[in-house]
C-alpha cells in the first residue's frame, strides 16, 4: 500500500545519511522547514527505516562507561582496552587518570593524592603545564616500609610536572600505636595540615584489594588485615562489598591521613584501578561513594557490571 509520508521520510533519510546533505539543505530542496526534516529523520530511526550501527573498536568500552556512570551516579568513567600485558594496561589506566585530572583541575585548586602502583604512574602522563595557584599534597602519610615515600613522592612528581606548589604531609603512613597517633594529632601544625587536606578540591586515589601482595610489608602478623567482610581499601581504610567501612580494622587508629568519610566530601574524587582481581574492591568503593570518577580496564568493567546485575562473579575473580 502506497504511503506518501513513509516515502518522503525515506527520501529525506537517503539525502541525509547516504548523500550527505545537511538538514537545512534538504529543507530547501523539498520546501520544508529544518524542524520538519529533523522530525522525519527521527521518525525514520524510530520506525527502523534507518538502523544506525556504530562500528568501532571503542564501541563496547563507551557503552560500558555510560552504564557504569548511570549505575553508580558518577561524574566520569573512562575505560581503557586490555592489551594482554597487565603492566601495559596499568599504564593505559594511569594515562586515563591523567586525562581526567587535567579535565577538572583548575587554577587555585588543591589536589590531594594517595599511593599505589597505578597512581604512581600518573605523573608520567601529565603535560608540562603552568596552573596558577595550584597546590598538591598527599592525603595519607608518605613514609612507609614499602621502600619509598609513597603518596608524598607522587605529590612531588605531580607538582613538578604542573609547576605547582606542594603542601606535603611529612609523616608516616602508619605509626606504632593509637596513642602515638593521638600524640602526633595533638600538634597544632598537624591539625592544620589535616584540615587543609580535608578541604582539597580534587583527589586521586588507588584502590587496593584484600590479599594484595603490596601490603605484606605493612600488615605483619602482629597487625593482621581486617576480617573476611573486607574486600578493598583506599588510603589504608577498608570497606566491604556494599561500601560500608569495616569496623574491625585493627590498624584504623594507627593510620595518618584522610578517612573514607573525608573522601566522600571531596568534590572530584578520581579512582584509578584495574585488573579483574579488583572487581569486588572497585565495586565496594563505588557503592560507598568514595570516588565519583573511575578509570579502569574493559575486562574489569565487564566484571563489575556482572557482579552488580547478577550478584555473580566471573570464574577468575571468584577463585581469588
């Protein structure tokens, strides 16, 4: 049966999608307004006269970015490709974190950073750029038994790249006892430094998972890790799969730096982490609201979606 409207819609679609005319040009050809052309193009898609399929190696990642952003109410999600080599994938995540950081960092901002193998790479991918009045500091103590200055070193490297000032917390990541921490925090200078860190505009953090080799040098037999409910940590503070703070962390009162509650108040909080073994840790961090921007890899993003939608983990992750 002849349908004049459908024929007109098809003609407009051919002119626009196959012959490359603009909506304004089509309107002039057919004696129509641009709005009338636009409505028929939209109708062509709705009635499947036109079927749009974007063919790109980035398609899956972009769709996952939008899905994770909507699921957790995030400001930004960036998913990088897996390239077979975990260290190379980690570099891609660090590059993505640098990209998001430069998108949001503005003149006069105070940037707070934590530590971790991915976060440590971020300065390498920052452009040399002068931002007026920017300060960079470490949101957790820098000195540790890991053999470097940890977050303090990351802060210094970022400040060098951006020609920014540093506001360093030159204290250990963890002290011997809660009493020792209390004594340190009684110092007025330390109180002012912690208060300033709590008011940072942007923070960049790594996300660790329970059982990670990195922490064996810090958490010894006499200072055990939290119980079975803990799935991950940020700045040494542990949380469960639902994002709740783990209350039986024996080291909580010995860590110097911001708390998870403090992180929730930071306007822009970027989490950079990847690897399927971190699926539960990243999910917990997102559910807890400790980060509002995420950079991860494709396989990990897929695992997070599966875990959230079905409650099931991938076989590889479940075996961890």
